[in-house]
């Protein structure tokens, strides 16, 4: 990532944000497909979307991810981003991955396959074998908060991560003020805050502070919120 630096700054931030996987034990194969749709903003300006779809693959669960961003400056497109990722999970362990990213014309590819009980991951940086139960950035599964390392699907890096609870709060999403629980995620060049519904545990939002001083924001789409039952509201939105 080169041209994005004046606007979004650190490429590692986007790489982690776009690397989301899923821990599957809470989503049995017998359930119908699920979707998570987010609108994405740079500060308060909408720049794109990030969509996730989880379904039964016949050999575990299949997660399909698509993200598209476009940043304009004075009506000129300064940066484009296109990320596609497919992952296969069994239980809460990643068993396969195939990801492609076009970051303003800079292409990258990550693939992984299970061999002899290990996940063999290949990227432009080379190949590595990961032991144990590997997970990617499965933000919406709160068991993620217990992980010490996560796989980045854009770079192929197995990153050391740290989570810290930030307590209860409320935030406006889709014109509704919703009670949430917040957590900080820190890693090398990452400074991310996650928000979950206080009543349902649903992942609702993400804020990442960029080196440029700007903020990359994920907010659950209005259509998704209509389908998520039991969200705890703190009152009508007042401006």
C-alpha cells in the first residue's frame, strides 16, 4: 500500500480490518446462511462496504467476504481497494483460505490449506506452517477476545494481538442509540476499538485510529439492524 498513505496511512490497519474470519462453533451447519453487512467510513465520509456471508460448505462452514473502498479528494479518485476472501472452518479452527487484494493497483494473494494437522499458509512473503487452532480476525465471535494470535488474510502474517475491555457505553448506529460493550484491540501498528450489543453480543461497530490522525469506521448497515432482534436501546436519538 503506497498511495493510500496520505489518506488512510498505515496499510497494516486496513489489512487487519479486512482479514475477518469466523469461529464456527456458535453457528452450526444446520442453520441457514447468515450475513453481516457493514457501511465503511473515513471519518464521517462513506467510502464503501464490507460484506460477509456464512454458509454450509459440506465439509465445514464457508465464509465469503467482499470489501470495496473508494476515497476521493476534490472529486478525483485518490485510492481504491478491492478485497475478496473465502475461508473454510471446522469447529472454531481455520482449515482453508483463499484471499485476493487489489490495493490501488498493488496486488496480493494469500492461500492456506490444511496438511498433516497444520495450516500451511502461502503469500508473497513465502510459506509458513501454523500449528494448533488458527483463527483469523473473527470480530463478531466474542471468543476472539481470548485469542493471542490472529491470521491476517491480506498479508499472511500470523500476528500477536492483545485485547482489553473498555466498559459499557452507547453509540448511534443507523439512527438508533444502542447500548454496547467496547474492547480495544492492539497489535503491531494497529489501534482498533470494537463494539458489541450489550444485550445480544452482536458485533455492531469498529473504529480504527490511523497514523494520519483520521478514523476508519465500520457501522452495521440499517437493513442488518432491522434483522437483529433484542438490541438494547438507551433512548431516542437527539442531535
